């Protein structure tokens, strides 16, 4: 499955946040025999629709979609020059599908900042500079050869042009993602073989003081720093405390700081979105469940997420939109109202489709 790598300068609250993430690990709760990797936190994406479906189908349990967060410990500054540790750090980022930067905004004289000042803007620049330099090195290694090849093989010219343009963006000190060369675009496809770091989607977590959680003008300033990437605001220490409480106590504590859901829930939702994922739903007496597909996935691809045999033997999918099903109150009534659609192998899944697959075995 797709993963989000968590990076940041020392002492910004990464471990505190990651510990809170692993306490919320849904694998541990739902699959007692699963092997849990120490540096991976699997977090459920909150989805109120599952509660409603579980009510309609009298389901025994609810299984949300999940997002995998990977703790990428290690050096940031100098990584692009480094051998050894620096290389390992960059290799770990390369394996992630999105990059989540934890940025310190909280003030605390007892917690030293590596540069002796609290400045989200400069911290973001410090981290992005390393990633940008690493990408420039990758490009400088291959560009002369690519240019030479393209002189003979004209069909290689679009690729060379894309690499040259990427180089120009990076030389301006910008990430490719912020310049719109994000995964899924034609330009990024031409750059694919280079496995660049900064074409990955970015997402920023601002570890803020509790009173900043409701400070909209402060948050807007930070959002402007990172756009088009998304920003999530949370207090890592508070998240760690919340992870120890039951749901009701957690909500009470959240209300005292003006929040209606834990920051980790927001992070899971934003992370899922950043990875370009969406869900479809299944429900029955055993479970109400959200399954994960890439945006644009077809019905057979969606079936394959449940079981490869479902994809191989796919015949059709009976689909009811979540809202239609809730209005009708039952599958039988939704069918009677003509709200159940039979979709074939070219159907592109929509978020909130409630599905039953028909397949040959
Ligand atoms: P890391 O080096 O980025 O993994 O940072 P840690 O999670 O180890 O945190 C460094 C120090 O900052 C620890 O003493 C934490 O208790 C403290 N810390 C983390 N988050 C917060 C926060 O939101 N507010 C305050 N005041 N301290 C925090």
C-alpha cells in the first residue's frame, strides 16, 4: 500500500507525533496477529458513513480505510552532500509515496531548536533545500547523456526538455510539486525514471501551541507558506494525551481547546487525499467497510482490492450511492426505487459507492 514518510528537523515533535500515531494503529486493534513494523503507523481514516451503514446492515464491526505513515528518522541538513546516513535518509524518502513535513511552531524554552529560533518559514526552506539539491544532483548526473542521446533519437527530445525544465525550477529553489509538476501530470511521467523526490505530493504538519489551534490568521499565514500543499495544525503533546483516552474523554479534552476532532484524524484524512486515494464501501452482517482505490480506478480494479479472483472473474458490480441507500433505508427498498445500478468493467468508481460485486469463480 502507499505510504507517507514523516520528516522534519530534530526536536520538532516527530517522535511525539509518531508515538501518538502508533497508539491509534488500527492494525493492532483489528488484526491482533498482524506483524507490526516499528517505524510504520497505520491510521484509520475517520468515516461517519460506516456507522450509518453498520446500522442499516446490523454489521458486527466497522473497518475504515487506512493510511500508512512511516517514521523517516535521520539527518535532514546536509543529507544531499552526505554519504551513508544522508543517503539512507534520502533513500527512505524515495520509497515513500508522499512527504509529510513536521514543522515546529510551538514555543518552549525547555526544548532547544537546532537553529536557536522558531521560524516555520526557514525550517521549511532548510528541509526543501536538501530535497531540491538531491534532485539537482540526480538531474546533473544524467542530463549530459540524455542530451547527447536526443541528438540522434529525436523521440527522446520531450524527455530531455522536461528534464531541462525541471532543472530550471529546482535552480530557482522550488520543489517540482509546488511548481505544478506533480505526479499524474504529463511532465512528471517524462521524469518518472529519475525517481525525483520533489515531484512527490507534499503535506505539512504544524506542531503548534494549543492557543494557535484556533488562531485563524496565524494558520492562514502558514497555509500561504506551503500552498499548494495542504497544512494540518495540531499539538503533538495533546495528540499523545488524546491517544490515552477513550472517545468521550478525548472529545471533552478537545472541546477545551476548541477542536471537534483529534489532529490525527484530520491528518489521516488529508494524507489519504494527498495520496490521490478514494474509498468505496461494502456492508453486510459481518462488517461495514471502506476500501481504498486510486482515483480513477475501474470497477474490476476496485474488485481486485478485495481479492484478485474478484478482478479476474469480474462480471459486474451492483452499485447504490451512499446517499440513495441511506434515503431508502435498505438495499431492497433502494432496488425497488430503481437506485441500484448494474455497472460493467469500464465503470469508473465514485467516492461513496456502496458495492456488491458479481464474479465467476
Ligand atoms: P523529534 O526530535 O522531532 O522527534 O522531537 P520529539 O518528539 O522527541 O520532541 C522533542 C521535545 O519537544 C520533547 O521534549 C517533546 O516532549 C517536546 N514536544 C513535542 N511536541 C511538543 C509540543 O507540541 N509542545 C511542547 N511544548 N513540547 C513539545
